[in-house]
């Protein structure tokens, strides 16, 4: 497959990343702290303090722009990680 097709496919995936905006339900693991309390009976300490470590602070506040931006950033980070991993692995096998 040529590079142009790969870039087009990647662009389509990046546009489709935040499909969770279409759902009326929250994504798995993105619940309010009270939902954790209801599901497992208590709020874990790490969950209580999680908001203080937010890279994009407005992400959980219902901002569509921040939700979309965080999906793009997360996708780019994952793509970069696996791209570097593949390049490193390719050099080691040659």
C-alpha cells in the first residue's frame, strides 16, 4: 500500500476518533466518582485525586472541543508510540 493511501486512512481514523460524542452514555471508565461508588461500593483514592492530574482540565466538563482535542492528542500519542516502536523493531531485525 502506498504512503498516500496510508495517510488518507489515518486521517479518516483521526476524524472518527471521538465517536463517543454520538452516544448518550459516557465512555467506559469516564464516570463520575459517584458511579464508581455505586458500582464497586467505594471511591478508590486514585479516582478521588484524578482530576488534579488532568492534562486537559476542561475535558470532563462537557466541552465538545476539549473532548475532540483529547481524542486527537491521545490518538497521535498512540500512533507516535507504535510508529517509533515499529521503526526501532525494524532496525533491530535488519
